[in-house]
C-alpha cells in the first residue's frame, strides 16, 4: 500500500524504521522543521527526518501541514493511506478527510489521550499500558480505535525500558492494520483520561508526597527528561534512579550521613541511587556524597 508518514519524535522514528521495512514503505515523510537543540542550541533535524534520510525516503518539513503547499506535497505522493505517530502538531481539515489516516498512540485508549501517555502511565502506577491504532479526527486522540495491544509495566520499568517495547508493538500493530483494514470502534469518552505534556513542575520531586509516587516519577522521566530534587540551598539535583525506603528523615530534609542521599517524604524515604549534579554527568549516590564530604 502506498503510504505517507507524519512523525517527529524518537518514538515515531522507531516506528518509521519498521514501517519502511514492510510492504507499506512510505513514499514521503513529513516532519517538523529543524529546531535548536542541546546546550549549544544548534539547529538540528527531528529524529524522524534523520531516519528518513538514512533510509532514502523523501522528506518535507513544512511550517504547517495544513496549508495548501503541504497538501499538494502529500497529494504528489499519491498515498492510499497516511500514517501518523507523534507528529507534535494539530492536523486539521481538509487533510483529515482526504485520505484514510491511521494514528499510532502509545496507550490503551481512551486512557491517556494526549502528549505524554507513557510517562503518565508510569507516574500513575498503572500495571499495564499498550498501543492503540486509531483513525485520526479533529479531537484529541478521540477517534475510533481499529486495533489495540496491551503491554505490562514492570515495577522497575523506566521510560527508557518501556518505550522501546511500545515502539516495536506499535509498528507491528500499524502494519497489521494496513494489511487487514480491521473495523474501528468508537471510544467511550466517559472513560477518557488525559496525559498532559510534562511541565517543569512535574519534574520536581515534591517531598510532601509519598516516596512511592516520587520513585515512579523518577522512572517515568528517565532518561529523556529527568526528575530533580531541590536542595536546602536551592540547588537542583538531578535524580536518575531511586529506591523507596520504609523510613526516612523529616519530609523535605535530604539526609547526607548514610551511604547514599535520602530524601524525606510524606510517607517513607527516597534513597537517591543515581544523581546528576548541575553541569556534571550522572553518578552513583555514594560518589556524590564522597564529593560533598571532601574538605
């Protein structure tokens, strides 16, 4: 089947790589324009653009996918279907109605519609998540679902371990949907929950919450975003891995007299196994303490 692919993120790039190896290899990829990235703020292409060029697939990077020029670019590829995954911008009419559009969304819709479904599933302590293939509509991830597959969330899963499983699952489910054109069923809006984009406040480990919640936050934001603890002097200490302890210091206090730092929480303590001081690389918690204790 002739396809056009719209995507931007690392997740979308992994799905594209598998789709390109199928009988539905895209003839064209549309992604977002190059943006400044990293500490040097150098202009860089989105992950999907890099993978598409590596695979020899034509790439277009319009400022908006909804203008006449972008529509003409898509039409020139003569797609029988348009596949979408983490494009990162609203797709509007008339593009929505011109072609069959299948969207890869990493959650079991209608749970976790929105921008950060993997992170929110881990943060909320969900025991499972999955991937849904849905028809794209004007609503936020609210279109009819054509296929779903579930994936358990292990107690030690981070974003970095869970996302690759969902990428593989999403790619295979998309290919199957293109092969079989399964019937789609409307979502029950009454069951919908929303995965808001991760904001700066979501990254801060709030000691007024239970340690178990903060540990899930650390896992949900590792390694791509990162959580942080605010120290007494106002410094933000990145936290890359943590463990829940039954007891800890008073809420908000960071104990530095043990083998590793321990953050006091509303319930229990959070032992900081791997931390990242400002401007430095991640390091074991014990190495961080040794550095602080040196005269």
